[in-house]
C-alpha cells in the first residue's frame, strides 16, 4: 500500500472533500444539518471535507443520497446522461485507506467502475479486501441492495445472525440495510466486483 502522502494526494486529486463541502454549501446545509441527515458526527464530516479521512463506500453512499447526487459526482469532474458509458481501465482511480487505520475503520481499496453517468441506480466497484483479524472488522449498513462476486482469494461475510465464507467464483446478494462486514481470510488480498443498488 502507498504511503500516507501518496494516499492523501490521490484523495486530494479526486477533491472528494471539497465536492462534499461545495454541495453542502449549495444546499445551505450546516455540518450539523448534514450530520442529522447522514447519522455521521460533525467532526467526522469535517475530517472528510478537509481530506483527512478517506471515506469508505458506505459513507459516500449516504453522503451522495443526502446531497442528492450519484456517486459518479465524487469520482469525475464531468458527468453526463448518455445512454451508454464506457470506463477504460486506465481511467479508474484507486481510493485507499491509510496504512495505519484505526480499529473499526473499513480497511479496503476500491475503484468505481463507472464514473460518468450521473443518474444511475447501480454503483459498480472493484474492491480489494486486505487480510484482517475478526476483532478489527467494521460493520456498515445503508439503503439498497448489494451484490458481490469474488474474483480471487477468500472472504468472510458477517451479518447479525450469520457468518459465511466466500471462495473465488462465489457470489452473494443481500439487503444492505442489515449490518454487515467483510474481511479477507488468508495472507493475500481478496478481490471482488461489487454492485450496490440504491433505491429510487
């Protein structure tokens, strides 16, 4: 994984924090307003806006919904509503967690697989899970449904009442409003294609 500085540069290049701040100000929301709409704390939102925190997918989904945009807004300078959108492999931007993540933070790398279409209901990602002990797993929930197809490695999926192990070639589809978490089993990272469906 890259250094703190490299990761910070990647996040700042995307200008995710600034885009969130601009949208919040456009709607005349205070940090407290946005906190109430998303359930996140004011300090956490401030850290995101200042690019001190790398927001995981579930966080961005909630922010996008509260600010009435699609996730594409955070990954691309320009969006369009063309009927067909192609994203080339070299156009994708990796979003990484810091090497020294705190307990409870989601530790994965993700790349948006579609960065132009503004009004879409599905959000596709390439996700890389790093090995992690069970006691450091983070659990998230958000509106919608989620599909994950494991390309390589082994991943453990946990929800409130079950634990399942996915092998390469396995897939899982679930309601993402249940509290859920993934962790990589084994020494090498696991890679998956994930698609999040957001309600209209």
